[in-house]
């Protein structure tokens, strides 16, 4: 990664103004990485805009500079863009409008399905989180880990490792976490906000969705469903569906957990999680999605019934092959 880190550092050094983009429906790693990037640029005397097509989830609004995120409908091309945690170009959603013919694009990501769409690419598919890559970029740029930067990096790593529980948790991940704590991060405060706290609508959503959990005959596949009716009934936001898939995955004996959610635009949001041996990113790619070996997702056109049949059949095929 040394040459890619050097190229990314040079990209930042030669430009003065940037637009930072995250993927649609950003999670803790995407938001943490974008904000970490903004803090690094500010420290280096650079300017930047943080933009997204919708407001970021409430649970991440404690992070420093989170109030700088702009919600936009349309945007003109800019000179330099940094895309963080985007597995491919389409993951930038409406943000792709910022990329013109002459736009220089730095692609910072860790998804296995990343197609290296940037002018400059800093892609480490072995990294547990994009924030882990930002940690190394900060080192390359000689940016110190002041508290505001440290908490953003820690948050992204905490989220994408499931609170340091997933199989992507390594010795290096713990070492980075320890370094961020030494820089001023309170582990309890971050984990309480990001992983432990439920809103009341989110709890009502869970109450309505848990009865939908089913397993197949093998007991190795389980799924959970969220309909538009349930979202309207509970008044839960779409980002509050985050984590429902884990209730299917965490059942004893289950290898793959799947969450289906009606989006309201004729598509179904599908989240896939596995424990040990099924690469769910390969399943997601079949449906024009992407992700990681143990966590992936896609948006699939069709009715809930149609999409469930297609996706569950694909998962069962992979389970049989595995």
C-alpha cells in the first residue's frame, strides 16, 4: 500500500479545495471516514465541503464537524473529489454530479468489489474499515491524532468491526483503537451512541420485525423482513433498520442472515451477513450490489415476494456449494 498511500498524499497536497462524498445510506465507517478526511484537510490548511443527498443518521451527529454535511439536490462539477467507502461509482448516488470531465477523483475504500474508479485509488481490500486506511493516510501526511480526528477514526473502526467482535478484527485494529483512546477517545461514549442506544421508534420496529424471522429447512439460512407498512406504523427512519439483519445471522446454527426491506420505490433493500464460510459479497454482486465477504448488500427491483424468492435461492445455492 505504500505507493498508493504516497499517491493519495500527493493528491491532497497538490489541491487546495475538495468535495468529500460518501455512499448512499452512509453508515458509521463512511461517516467517520468522511469526517476524518475533513479534519485532516483542515489541519493541512485545505478547504472542503461535505455533501450528501440526505441528512446523516442522528446517532452520528455527535461527531465533530458532522454539522458541516450539506444536503443537496443538484450540484455542479468541481476540481477535486474525495470519495470514501464507496464500492463503485454508483454508490456515490447524486454526488456523481460533482464529477466532470476534468474532475480529479481520489477513491479511498476497502470493499472487495471496488472497481478502482478513481483518478487516484487508495483501496485496501484487507482493511477492516475505510477509517483504518484513513489512519495510515494521516500517518503518511504527518497529521497528528488530535481528539476530533481520533474519535472519527475510532467510530468507523468500531462500527465496521461490530464493536471489535467480527472476524475482521485483528491485532492491528486493536492497536489503532488503543492509539485513538490515548489521543482522547472515550470508548464508552462512542460505543454507547453507535452500538448500544435504541430510539423508541427503533425498538417498536424491532418488536414488529422479530416475528417475521424464518429459517430454511437446513437451519443455515435465516431472514427477517421490514415492510413499508411497518416503517409507517412505527415511524422509524430507514437508517433505524440498521442491525436488523444481525438478529437473523446470530441464530445458533445459521451461517447466512438476510434482511429484506421495502424501499417504497419498487425496489427491495437486501442486507446479507455470514459467519464463517459463505462469501456474501459474491451473492450481492449477482444482484448488482457489493460489499465484503461477511457483510454485503444490494437493491433489487421487484415485489417483496419476488425478490425474496430470488435472493434466498441464490443464498441456498451458495450454501450448498460451500
